[in-house]
């Protein structure tokens, strides 16, 4: 899987099926209602799922249950190019508010607000390349660093269309071409300012040999992959003006809802709570943790002398990670 670096980003121009209403025509739609009618009739077909008549019927019924919230999203999609770029990747975007989204307990109005907030935030980014990265289907490299044995690590940010129930943006940590960790988030508006909500955070796929994880951790002086990915996320937050980071708890993940509880019961192989507790996050609500914007570092004088060399190397690697992220995001 290839990813360009941030300064190689180009704006996406998603394409729809031949013979159907395309991107430019959809942008020019006068209202969300006309877009709704095109989706319902099959005149607008973002992907094959929308060709399924039963899917469209279910979408219509759910829209009748949440008409104002659905139209709030569709009106944005009908009038703003940033939404159409997102729609070319997130083809279920019109229906996201109809199902559990981001975290447990969020009503349809909250889901609509979260979607609007995220894309308003993306649209407001002054760095055009950064804005396009948030809409990139392939993703762009926002962090690069080297392990102690020469392994190449990188973090990729984009809108890959994965884990769509958990948010709009995806981040992935790779060692060479091996995926080590992934998270999904959206950025919403809170009284304190822009707030990241991490809706999902996973380690390596279960098929990844445990020896690979051990090698990656050893190469990073004992820093686990999820910790490294979180550090990169925190730098993205700092560089984009995010004021707070919230993250789902074990009980707050959308797959804990009645809708998904049985189908997704094997998804959780590690505890969210244990990880958040390990990095000094604090409970914010039953569904969310409050994650520090910057993780504290233990002072050298509090570290046993025999371990200080390892910790210095660890902190040097983290500094390299931070500098790389800041540099790539500003380029």
C-alpha cells in the first residue's frame, strides 16, 4: 500500500459511475431534498451499494424517522465541494446519522452535528495540502522516523473509508509495509474549541506474527506501536489547533450498541480502558476518556540509573517523531 508524503498531496476528484449524476452535477444541486430524490431514485449512484433497491428503501424509511437531521447533512452535501470530495470516498455518508456513530449514546442530531463539525473544520484549515490530506483516499505520510536497527516507520493520515462507524479520518502506523496500529477520529466543536473524538483504536491485525510486534517495540526502545501512533495524533492535534482529545472507552464504542453487540463481539481483543489508563487519560463520561494533549515524560532523576540510557534513546526517538510530524504538516 503506497502513500504519498504530505507535500505531494493533490485534491481528490472522485468519480461516479458512468451514466449517472457525477461530482460536479451533484455539487450544483440546489437542495438536500433534490439530492435525496436522486439517491432514492437511483439517478445518483456513488457505488454499487446504492444500486440495491432494498438499501435505498431502508434509507428512505430511516430518513422519515430523522428528516431534519438527514436534510442537514444532505444540504451540506448538495452545496459544498468539500462534502462531495468526502462523498466520493465515504459513500455511506448520507446514511451515517441513521446508525450508531462515533461513540455510544450519540443521538441522530448529535451525529449530524459531528459530521457537519468535522467537515467545517477540514474546510477551515488554512494549509490547503493539509486540508486535502484529510480528504485523501490513499492517505499521506505525516510522520517518518527510523528504528534503532534501521527499520522505516511511518504514519499515514487520510480518509481511507475504513471503520466508517468510528469517525471520518484514519491514521495508520507502519513498520516498512506491516500495519502495526490504526485509529479513527472526527473533529467536533465543543465549548472549549475543536475537539478530537477517537472512535476506534486498534493494534496490529491478529494475523500479524507476535514476533513482528516485539521487533517493532524493541526497535523503538520499548515504546509500543499504539503509543507511537497516539504521539503522532497529538502532534496533528497541536498543529491544527485542536484543544481537546476525547476517546471511546470499552463501553462507549459503537459496537457495544445493541445493533452490533452480537455481530461484532469478536472485534475487541484488547481493552481500551487499560490503554487509556496506562497513558494517564481520565474518565470523562461512561462512554469517553479525556486524553492528555501531550503525554508526560518521567524525569531522568526518577529513573533507575541502569535504565536511563534506554529512556534517553526513547525520548530522542519521540522528539524525532514530533519534529517529523510538525515538519511534514507545515510543508
